[in-house]
């Protein structure tokens, strides 16, 4: 499913597998995977735009089939962040397609840094989720 949504023309030379210690999430309807994402430890290398609490974790491979958009991505993102926090994650980051920025912003993420183009994929921005504010 992720390949079909994120890489319809096939994998890119820069694609790399998720490390073994990453967590993976999927949403299903009638046995069909309609959305998925992964999260795991990954150092944020852009402190000039935002300093994130360690350990830093990255969301990768967020994908939802077009006919199921409108809430599935938000649920996947919430599940991934919740599980990662339970595993000890501090700050979060992702390199997000520009078309998906609204998903992250609605969930409290902040867009940082300039636009950049991921070769073979298109325009991206970095998004970060600082730790929750203490009550």
C-alpha cells in the first residue's frame, strides 16, 4: 500500500529500509490496509530551526489510500506518537510532502525550515512536534 501511494513508479535509489527497532502502524478496512506509517529513533539534524528534546524520533512512510483520506492519517499519526512516547521518545520530526502539511499542523506539529525538493518525489518541508506543554 505504501509503495502504491508513495512510490507509484517504483522505489527510488535513495530509499532505505526502516531500522529493525522501528514501530509500524496500519489501518485496515475489511482486511485491506488503507493507511500506514512508521516511527523510530532518528536524530534531528536541523537544530537551527527547532531544538528537539532527545531522544528524537522520526515519522516515515505516512501513506493513506486516496479514497480513505480525511481522518485515517490523523489516527495513524496519533497512534505512532503515543506508542513512541510510551517507548521513551522526546521530540518528533518528519520530512513531509507539502500536500500533507495540513495533517501535521492539525495535530499540533510545526512546519520549520525552507521548502526543499526530494528527488523523484517533489516538494517537502520539515515538521516537528515538540514535547507537550506541562499542565
